[in-house]
């Protein structure tokens, strides 16, 4: 499987996270993460190789999101980095297609 590369722009905090996903077998995924955010860097050091099928089956109780809950204490609860890392794992394993994701918000009066 080819490697994937993604960039996650977290938003108003201004932090950017880059992730490279690798998988030899289309199931076990290694994510290499670099980030401006100290909390995400600490998470990256602890992240093991992930079994993408098990992670998807476990939903919010998988290893990746368990580590996020433990290690991103004090971060914004709406941080998009965890979802971006999960999506990177899916794409690396061939369980999702690579595509641009985005969210935009603006104030309305009214």
C-alpha cells in the first residue's frame, strides 16, 4: 500500500499537524506525526502501531482515541486533530478514500 500524507489545520489555535501513514499489509498502520502543538507531539511519541480494523470496530473505545482522551487533557474538546488522525489511519489502510475535508464557520446576524 502506498504511504499517505495529510495536513490538519486545527483552527483558531493556529497549530498545524502533519501526519504520514504507512502500512505494509493494509491493516496495521503506523502514523508519523509532527505538530506545532506540544500536546499532539506528546501523543505522537506514545502512539503504537494501530490495527485499523480493530480501531474501526472499537469506535470511540479504540487505542487511538483512548490515548487522545488520556493525553490531550487541557486541549479544546472540539480539536479536529484526533478525527484527522483517525481518518489518516483509515485512508492508510485503504478503508477510506483520500479526500480533502474541511469545516468553515462564520457568525451570522439576525
